[in-house]
């Protein structure tokens, strides 16, 4: 009986980890047999995604915004997406919400801003230039531009409009969905290092 309880606890623990044993070798092989276009279509069909991790912004030029490694939450749904930077005790440094029509809300330490151009709003108020409108595609590993792939067909680098996105590694989650874990975004002003530690919502 004791052994049975231990096994049951281990199984419940794995289920709670979103993909500990939820992805089979067959699901991985099935995904990796798809062309990049087919993979992109499958990934872009996601309706909801929430990820937790860490982010750091490292200036490459004088005047670029700097942010030490802090917590980051990324949320996506069909109508909008948001990224939030928080520090100790849940202190919110910044939150960016972008809606499908382009309307963008930016909160910087309690100061609220609104604009119709997400990239320009970030440049003007946060002194940060990143391909913000491309973020939903970047976060699922389907960026645009000139792409470089590894031997299994996963994107390792994307270059477009003066930006470079490098992917460090991927992890499979529930339902056989692979998502990037380590992402590096290079812009003319800064380098953004993003590490995803947990996926809390995916469907």
C-alpha cells in the first residue's frame, strides 16, 4: 500500500508539471515529421498561452534602457497579448498590452501611456526598441525573416528589419507542442535575454 501511494504521488506530481510525461515519443516524432509551414500552422492555431520566466535587458548603446534580470509573464490570446516585468514582492516595473487593432497600453511604475503604434510607444516612453508586434510569433518559434534551422527543423535564428532573434533550446509541452525556452533578441540598442521556466496555460 505504501508503495502504491508513492507511485500515485509521483504520477500526480508529473501531471502538474505540464508535460513531464504528457508528451510521448510518438507525438514528438509526429511533430518533427511536419514541414516548417505545417509546424507553423499548428503552433499559430493556439488560442491561449501563458508563460513565466526571467528577462534581462542589456544596453548595446548609450541611452538604451537597462533592466536587470527580473520575473516576466507573457500572456497571449487571439485578441491581444501582454508582457509584464515584475521584481521582488511582485513589484511591477512595466506592463505592455497590445490589442489586435494595434492599440497599446503601457504601464511604467504606475504611469500609464496609450498609443496606436506599440513599437514607437516603447521607444518614446521606455527607450526600448524590440520587435514587439512580432512577439506572438517569436514566443512560439515561428518568426518571420531570414531563418536558420537546426538538424531537426527548429528555428535557431531569424533576421528581419535590423533585428536578430536567436533560439537557445526548446521544450515539448502538453499535447506535443514544442516552445522555445531560451530566446535572445538583438536590436540596434539592446539585447533582451528571455528564459521561460514554466508554461501555465496552453491550448
